[in-house]
C-alpha cells in the first residue's frame, strides 16, 4: 500500500468505496428481507439467496423477451416489479407449504430452508443451465461518468444505490406508516394480544415472509446490473447477509443499514489492499469478534427476553 | 451386569443395538464388500463421528452447530500435516528448489518450513494436536458465546460464519495450507505404506473401533447426571439456571467434547482417504453432517451411524447414475426429515418396534425407547412458550 502517491490512494479509496456502495446496495436489499422475516418470526431463511436468484433470473428472462421485441431500453423498471412479484408469490407459497409448520422449531427451519435452497438451485440449473447468464442491459445503465480524470464511477452502480434507497424508504414507510406495518409490529410485540384484538396473525406472518422474499427478488434484479447470475449466485451472498442482519441487531432498520454499509465498505476497501480472500476473512473475523463481545448487535432492540 | 457397564451399554436394548451395529461394521461389511467399496464405507464412518458428536450437541444439548466441519477439518489437517512432512523428506523432494519442505510450499516460493508446521514432525505431538487444538478452539468459541447467553439461531449462524472464514483462509493461504487442493500425496505413516489394501483393512478396523469407543463414551456421558442436565437444559434452560446450575459451563463442555469426537473422525478420514482439503470444512459439508444425524435420529447415537451410512450410500449411488436428481433428493430429505420424521430412523424404529412382539418385549424393558417420544412432545411445548 506504500507504492502509491497520496493522490492515487485518494482516488483508489474513492473508487473502491464506490464499488463498496454497489455491494452495500445488494447486501442491504438482501438483508432487509431477511431482517423483516427474522425480526417478525424468529425464522432464518437459508433459501433467501435463492429468492434473490429468482429475481435475477426473472430479470434475465424478461431481458431476453425484451430483446426479441426490441424494447431493451424500457423493460428494466418493469423487470424490477416483476422480480418482486414472482419472488413474492413463491415466498407466499413456501410459507404456506413449509414455514408455517415450523415456527415452533427455529433450528429445524434452518435445516428445512437449507433443503429448499438445494432444491431451488437444482431447479435453476435444470431450467437455465449451469452456466452463468447475464441480462441485456438498457443503454442508459451502461457507461460511467468521471467527476475528475482519475475517478471513474459506473452508472449501474449509481442506479443500484438509488434503487436500494427507494426500497429501504418503502420498507420504512410500510413498517412504520401503514396499517399493515402496524399489524406486523403488533404481532412482533405480542402475538397473543395481537390475535385477541382481531389481527389475523397467520396472515400477517405469510405476507411478511412473502414481502421479505419479494425484496430479495428486487435485490436479484439489482444484482443483474452489476454481475452475471448462476445457480449458486444466491448462496455466495447468504452468509454475508446473515452477518449484516445479526451484526445490525435484528428488527432494526437503521442497524441493518449501518451494518450493511460497514461490512460492504470494509470488504471492498480491504480487498484492494490485501488479497480478495484475505479482505473477506478479515472483515468476517472482525464481525464475529465484535458479535462475541456484543451478541445483541450494533443496534439492539430494547425488548427484554 | 454391573452398573457402570450397563450405563455405558445403555441397558439390554442398548447393548443389543450396539452389538448389531458392531456386527455390521466389523464383520458383515468387511466380508461382503470389495476393498474399494469398503474404503467408501470407511470414509462414511469417519463422517459418523461428526454425526455422533451432533447427537450429543444438538439432539441432547439443543445446540445446533453448523460448523462441525471446522473440527473435522482441524483434526484432518493436523493428521495430513504430519503425513505430508513424512512424505516430503529431503531425498524424495530433491528436485525442489528447497528440498525437505512440502511440494506446495515450494511451488509458492516458500524457502523454509513455517513455525506452526514444526510440531507436526513428531507423531505424539500430532496426536496431541488432533485432540487438543479443535477442543481448545471449541472452548474459545463456546466460552465467548455461551457465557454471554448466545444460543439458538445466533449460535448456528456464527458457527457457520466461522466455518466459512476458516475455509476461505485455508484456500487463500496456499503456501501454508496447500490451498484449494488441500494436502495431497500422503504415503506413509511412520514408514508404513497406508495405500495398500492390507493397510486399508487395518485402518478400517481402527476407525470402526474408535467409532464404537466414541459411542460408548457418549453413552456414558449421556447416562450420567450430566446427561440428564443436558436434556433439562435443552427443554427448560431457565429452570435449570434458576436451580443454581451454571448452564454455560455444561454447554461449553458438550461443545468441546463434540469438537474432539469430530476431530478424531477428521484424522481418521485423512488416514483412510489419503488427503485433506478445504471442501470438508466449509458451510456445505458442515450442514450435510447435520442431516446425517437428523436422518438417523437426533437423539440416537447408533441411529446417527446408520443415518450417515444411508445418506452417503444414497449420495454415491445417485451421483453416479443421476447427478441432477441427487440435489433434489438431498433437499427433499432435509425438508421431509424435519417436517415428518423429527426423530429420524430411530423414531420410526421406536414407533413400529412395538408392533413386533419380540422387539416390544425389548423396548418395554428399556426406558430409553420411551424417552425419544416424550422428548419430542416436550420440545414442542417448549417451542410454544419460547
């Protein structure tokens, strides 16, 4: 790290920080869905990465359709919505068929959803092939802009960042400013009481789970703009997103944002100055270390257990 | 039968179950299988150590570790480091630029043996390392987490992250660890060629005997007062704590014991298969080992061995003929076991044993068989409250 001049280091840090922001956006979208599900039901969804892959594959599929009709420049916003809807519907079905039977056994949910992720990976492999596929991006997402001659900021990164911000804002409004969010929060605080005042807690569970999966789908759509998608893409991000959720403190939107930012930036900047694997090891080790000191995460909820 | 012996064997039914298992792995399989297939069985039996350790930790202790591969791997790597040093004597590595160090170090421009490889020149120190290093590591993780009352899903996720860290670290530090290929080309143990058929038979028997030894040890632990506390802790942790027991110490102990048992399995794996690689450490193998225990029955030490053998036999069979189908089956197995057979094969056995007159007589004599059912009911109740 001493072979560079100060100005160069400055530029590198800015560019790495920006590539960290793209990672941050994807991690944040992944972790938001996980955190909603975990905070609401105490269930960790090991198949969350595969829901992201569903979103990514939906986007890829739509981009091919768009290509045949020559409307590549317009399809992408529609694809984001479609990715959300497809992942939402599949999440809804999964909750109904599998998850709701396991709420009382959180450890078993880990195993069952892991099994689900294996099945989904194989479905992707059989349907789309083992090779990675990438979406055809509209022209307005390509290229980069240069604030100074040495700094190069890709447009797709900016787009993903904006998307993550919009979705986070949406989740915040949904959770804290809507009737539905009120029901969700009531169920989290006291399930029995919530049921007693007429909230259909089972329905709340199902919609919350599906919503978390839907957001993972959006993460997948965002992911296609920065990398290509393969059957095991989701599993590459799953541990990172777990770490984001646990590190941020479950059930805290602010904590999730802060920890996604910290983890993504640390990884991205360390990976430049160390090797890529050592950057990841160092980041994860620091997080595990901090979690051992402070198991409740950065922003703990104030509920006593 | 005196009392200690009957405790270790688990009563009449336990003794018969163990006898049948011993007959199967010590007599029937060696007689019925060719050396290649027997080698596969030997490999699966090393995974059974991990499954047995998970019965202790998860089935009886209620602590789900998704990182048992860490300990299997540490044990395996310790053994592999010793064997690799023996295989890289200065004569046979004379073509390297630095003779006398393992080949992968030479390829990575290392010119001297790293300090942490030095102890592995001696077999006693290696055996000590196999037993101590994983246990110590488990102690550190367990102490940090259980003392702060971290448990359940958090513990599972953090052990999983540690497994990921360790596997990335080993892959990344190619010069010190052999990288993604692992440590290969292991030939001799103290001059004794471990690749011949006769050596493989000997190692198979050592492995099987060690496995049965570990099962007996686990039986003893579970039938002691500690075993009762473990069950009580799993079902009503608060109540045990309020009765004045330090819950975290018991958890740390069982985690360390399970780590040591897994490490023995790892070391035997290296000896029998002849290499060790990071693919046995990461997330996927660690969680697959949980399913071995779950299929056999998370409460049953013997069931865990059958579960391991069955799942692995299935995996080998299917991945030879229908590789695409295997992931579907494996995934389906995870879901089905959790949803429909939470007590695994042992649970099915207990349920149907009553219908066969001879077996019924046996299970009536043993309190163990009933325990599996009541425990499941209790777990469900505990879940409702939690």
